[in-house]
C-alpha cells in the first residue's frame, strides 16, 4: 500500500507515566497519562487526514516495581521472568493510554481508532549485554547510593549511577540487548495503514530470540528508543520524536559548562556520542536511535520534553538531528 501523508512516531519517556517522586499508584499513573494524552491529542488535531501517528513508551519504573513486587511475594506466588513482566506492563500502560486517548478524542468528537498491541522484538541471545556487568538498562525506582549498595549486596543486582545531579542518582540495570527486528511488523503496518493510532513496542518490546525456528523469551529489557527506531522503520515514519524530561540534549551534561543543542548533523551526533557527552543510561540511547533513524532514511529526529512536543515539531524548540 502506497504511503500518503506524514508519519510521526512518538517515543514517550517514563516520566510520561510515572514521576520519580511518586509511588506509582494507578491513580498517579492515570493522572500522568492524562497530561501526556492532552499533548498527543493536541498533535492529532493538527494532523491531516492521511497523516499517521504511532506511539511507543518506556516501562522502566513499572517493570522494575512489578519485578520487585513479585520478588517480595515469591514465597506465596511464583515470580515471572522479565519477558513476561514486559508483556504485563505493555498491557498495563497500553490500556492506560488507549483508554485515556479514546475518552479525550470522543469528548472533542474526533473519530480516530486507537489500539495497543502486545509486541515482541527480536534480539541476539549472544548480545554483549548479557555478559558480566555490561547490563545498561535502568529499571525501577531511583535509589540513593546507600539503597543501591544494599540491593546489590542483598539481591545481587547490578546498579549504576545514571543521573548525576539527581537526589537519588542510582538505579538497578538489566541487560538491554540491541533490537534486531519487530516481530509483529506486518500486523502493525496493517493497523497504521488503516488509520489507527497504534501503541506498540511498549517498553522496547518483549525481548525474544529465535532458535530452531521458534521465538523464545529472554530475561532483558530492550531500550525503548532503539526499539522505537526499529518500529519507525517498519511504519516508514518521516519524523521520530523522542519525548523525555529535558527540552534539549546537552553537551557537557551535568557540568558547569553544559550547553543545549538546537541542531546537529549525524556526523556531529556521532562525534559527541563518542566523546561521552551523552550518558549510556539516559541520553546516549536516544541519540544513537536518532542517528540510526536518519541513516535508515528518516527525514528528521527530534529530542525534546513532553510539554514542547508540538512546538518542537514546528521547529521552535528541541534538539533536531538531520542528515547534513
């Protein structure tokens, strides 16, 4: 089917669903989703009839909390592995966004179908992330150094400092293998082409590898921005919009001389990435995903904050990554 109109893929950060200082109750998360959905609806109402919107989201806080919840109840109920936890949180967050978006669109008389899908993403079981302490994906709540070291000693967690200036800069990290392909690509394309707002690849997708022709789940959490880029290729997105908790990516992040970036070419982005300006557990994968998107053939990748989404798409703010 020939592609018409503009296609935008939005990758939502964890702050769109749960703030770092919150407990993570359903009420809190629905409130955050409502705030996020208002921005998405604002964007939808500005889109043309042939334009398409695809949404992906993180699940780090939810999957971390769910895994901890199961660990605490392991004497009563068998805990589930991370791939199953990923599927569970895909359903949870997908439902929250689907429900909220449907209600908001109905309220303004804007008829657009919204659907969330349980989505697997293919990885390599021999990915370096599974070796030693190479794991790099933050999950669960932010921790103080004391809390982090306690969990490392008691539970054998791999913990890393991921947000230098935060009151609680540490988080648990788990293997984050590089996404190879979106397993349900064909089904997602059908839904997008039909005009639905599709929520897919949640939490980076459920990680699976292929062996003897079968898909097998693996204990990991794929980075949602890198998996989102694979999804952007599937749906032939023109714009890859990563929404996070900062308005722009920065050089020398966390240092006195930090500088916001308005625009950078792929070559500049690679240079800054290699120089260590973008941390592995936060901005690094976002920039890497943007580079991949442009090199694949995407027109523009944008990194900005949730509340600046529409303005960033209009070129008024955000960090824009382009081919040259």
